[in-house]
C-alpha cells in the first residue's frame, strides 16, 4: 500500500544546486523518519541526511553546511536541498522512510533512487 516516489536528480556543474524530493503515498498513519542515502559506483550505501517526526535532523560530515533536509507533513514529502555541489557528491540518491500504516503495521521503505551527477 505504501510507496516512495523520488524526483529531482540530474546533471549539474560543480558549485551548482539541486533539490531532491520524495513523496510517500498510501494509507499512512504516521512517518517516524525520512531520510536520504546515496551510493556511488563500487562503494557502500551511506547515510546523507535524516529527519525525525520531531524535526530533529542529522547530516553526514561530508555534506554538513551544504545540504538541508526538510519535511512537508501535509504532503508526506521530504526534501533535500543540495547546494555547493562537488564532484564527489555524484551518486544514486535513495529515499528511506519508517512508516506506520493505517493498519498499525510498521515497515522500512526505500525509493527507486534518483541519479545525481556533478561535473567539473
């Protein structure tokens, strides 16, 4: 019933900006956590940023000060504003959420992924 749909990836020059979005749909009671992970070729998936239901945020050291995560509770959507992009930010970015469905069943969900390519 629940799924995550991501958008906003693309090709951008170093120093530029992108805004990623991830919308959760389905019969949702609450979303305890939403966050972003990324995976570069040949590397492990790593956490980039996360936000709780209380709007507490966490960022990886590599993106702190450049990326901002936020939520729109009415739209069940999480955003990742990425500024001052670097070549090393190139990766597939995945949305992740801990969702309590209307049935009271809790599960961890992943989006399909959206590719971000930063060129020099």
